[in-house]
C-alpha cells in the first residue's frame, strides 16, 4: 500500500518535510508530532488575516483584482502590529522586491491556492499577488521556526514542541490573531 500524506480534512497544508527542513536550518534535530498541525493552523490564520486585509485594500481602490501592492500593504500592516519584520522594504512598485527568491515548495503553493479558493469569490488575484503571499508565508514560517527554536534551546532541548510553537506565536503575532488561533485550537494562552 502506498504511503499517504496526513492532512486534516481535505485542506492542503505545508508538508511535514518542509517544516522539518526549516527546523533543521535553525539547528533543531527533531520536531514533535503535534507541531505539524499547529504550524499549518497558524500559517492558515496568518495568511487569511493578510488576505482579508489585501481584499479590503483592493475594494477601497475600487478594483476586483487584488494586486501585488495590496498584499505588500496588508503584510506591512500586520507586521506593524506584531514582532514581524516586513516581507520587503518599502519599495517603488516598479522595482523588483527580491533578486533571488527562495525556491518555492509545491506544498506551500498548494496551501496558498487552497486558501485563495476559499476566499471572497468576487475577487480575483493577480499572479504577482499570489507570489507575494507565498513570500510572506515563507518569511513568516522562517520567523516562527526561529522563535520556536530559541524557545527549545532555552530549555536545552533539541526538539521543537507544541508549547514552543505556541510561545513563539504569542511572542510574534498580534493579540487578536493569537486569540483566533487559540480559540480555533481550543488552547489557553501562555501569556500572563
């Protein structure tokens, strides 16, 4: 029998190997089993928040297509409210944002497409906006992994656990997004 990929329901997710690669890059040897679902849920909520804001920017500009700049503005707005470095420095819209973008993981692309398919049906997404969402996701996952790895290292552990992910989430994301994530997961916050 062929090996099947674990997913919750029929939603596309960030693959286990992609999450493990991020962890290895930051020096963690192992990732506990519960981390995979938690990272997927957090990434989905984070990208959905940016997506909703980008749609608002497009609507305010009286456009039915979400543009690259809408995603950038939405990501910068969320970054201002959180401990997240912006995806790219403010730039002239005619200037390329990244010279050498990191290679995209096919599961990340499927994850973004799945989120977009369940978004506002009256809005279309430019290919540049979709690509920028992928970059924002990559940047967010790297930051989340870095913070979770710091939490694991502080406990002299070589394994990232769900608690490390939750502590990282609470450290970097705005309170309203944290509350949505915790409510969806049925988890109590670590913050005091």
